[in-house]
């Protein structure tokens, strides 16, 4: 988060930066991971709550920071449920609406 905050030239501390939080509004789980992992000199003290990400096909919880998933237009699939070519067409068509 510190690097993102700096690269985007946001003002103030990243821990209280509304722009940083907004930049990750669609993947708040990643904002929390970036702000609380071992690479930070100063960790985010009060991370916001979030609902876990689920595979859109089987419902399995996907931990975004661990990988092992696909994402197309905001549709997540675990590695056991890959996005097929026919799925891809449907997802993109729905996304364009």
C-alpha cells in the first residue's frame, strides 16, 4: 500500500488515505492484505471488514492474496472451475450491458 500511495502521488499517510481505499474498492480484500502483510513497516491498524470472495460456479471461498483463481470482468472462478470459452463470451456480453 505504501508503494501504491507513493506511486499515485497521494497526499498524507497511506493508512488514512481515502484515495487508496477507493482505488481498491472492488477488491477490498487486497487492500487489507496489502495494508497488513509483513512487508509494511507500519501496518494498517483497523482494516475494514469485507465479505470473502466466492467462486461464481462452485461457491468455494477464494483467498485473493493466495492466488489460484481466474477473474474476468469481476467474475471469479477457483482453479477447479476454469472460465471456458463459452463462459467467457457470456461474461463479456453481460459486462458490456
